[in-house]
């Protein structure tokens, strides 16, 4: 099944972990019976696996674990439609190129024919196009924690898919307890990304979180 020692050695990890097919298993064992060099390499690979299993496991900090879980949940639920749209556009792209060329040729011919006509003038000023838009908040998570009379001002980095990449406290409380509350409200909120020429792009947004007191 395998033609060289290199191919045999590339499958040593699967061989040691019991992930090989019956055909691969028979081929590797047959090769090891006649190749002592690969046998030595297999022993080294076994020692490396044993050393890796003996390494201590490090626990993820609670704040990082929360961010990873929130980001994973948002990726699983938010990007499904985008992936389907990308696949649909990729499937239509070979069909759209010939059609676009035909439409462009027709537009050029029409422009050459009508070029001699008079162009009407107007006194209405041109409306400037909005080339870029800043990020916006779609849904802000509820604030169920005290933020003080001065409030908290943070700047958030919003990705092109509307997800929060990170944030920084500009003013207000900056204690570990306050950062945990800010993690929940910022990473659980839904944002509309910034746009450049109609396409989503990365951007920054400044949020001012203040306590509002209503007196009857």
C-alpha cells in the first residue's frame, strides 16, 4: 500500500492511536518487519507521545473561557447564512461573467449612439454618496450591575461580521469585577458592522454606559 519509508512514518501517529484502516495496519506491520530504521523511528514516536501525555494540563481562565464560548456560539449561529450566500455566489459566478460582458457591450454601444444628443441640465445639487458608515448597535444586552454616577466609557473593535473582537475602557471603573460585567454586556450584544462602499468592514465604536435615574 505504501511505496516509501516516508509514507510509512507519516502514518505512525494514526498507527499508535489505533486510527488506521485494516489495509494500512497490515502494510505498516509488514514494512516494520523488514525495515529496522522505521522501527527505530516508531520507538521515538512512541516516546514523544508518552512525553506529551505526561505534560500537565493548564486550565483556561474563567474570563477567557467565557469569551471563547460566546464567540463559538456566535460563529455557529451567525455565519451559517453567510457561508450559504458565499457558496451560492461562487456557483453563479461562472454564469454571470458572460452575461456581464454582454450587458457591458450593450451599454457601451447605447452610449455611443446617444452620445450626440443634448444632455439636460439641472439646478438641483448632486447628493453626495455615503461611502462609509460607522458600526451601530442592533441589540444591547441588559445592564444588571451598578456602574456608578460617572458611568463607563469603552471603545469596542467590531469585526466585519458584526462580532466584537475586543474592547478597552477609556474612563470609569476598571476593576476585575467591572470587567466581568462588561464582558457579559459587550460580548452578548449584537452589532451592525461598519461599511466601506457598501461592503462590511472592521470599525470602532465608543459606548458610554451611564446610570439613568427617573424620579416620579
